[in-house]
C-alpha cells in the first residue's frame, strides 16, 4: 500500500463516523486526523496509531514514489523547539540519512 493512500483509507474506514469520534478511537487529535485525511503525512508516533487502527501491517506500506530518494524530516510544532533548532536538527538528520544508504551496503553482510 502506498503511503499516499493513508488519507483515503482513513476516510473509507471512518465512513459516517465523525472525525472527533474516529480520532478518539485512534488516540490522536481530530486536527491531526483531519490533516492526514487531506494528504499530509503524520509523525511516526501518530502514523503507528493510525496504521494499527486501520489494521495495516507495517511491512505492507511503501514510501511515496515521488520522494523516496529525498530525505525528509517531520517535526511536531512545539514551542520549546525554535526554528533554528528545528532547522539544525533537520540538516543533521538529512546528512546522516545521506551518509547511510542501505541500498549501497555490500551484499552478503
């Protein structure tokens, strides 16, 4: 299942159930659920909760094809994290991800 389908799958499962009720079942905020339904990707914690609610095995989810080669970073909005700190952390994570590429590891371990 492509990760891009997450919002559509949520909408299908939610059906006529209100967004607040579904979000409560999942254990996330209704604002987060609304964003994901509109196509935004959740952070890892919320992604896990949503995936579990949908009954989807992690191994069946595929990264978006249009961004698979681009390192991405997602931060929650928290007042304790300044824009400069978030940018520095994002740059560090992206550098580490670029330096370590599983597809470039030698075969056979």
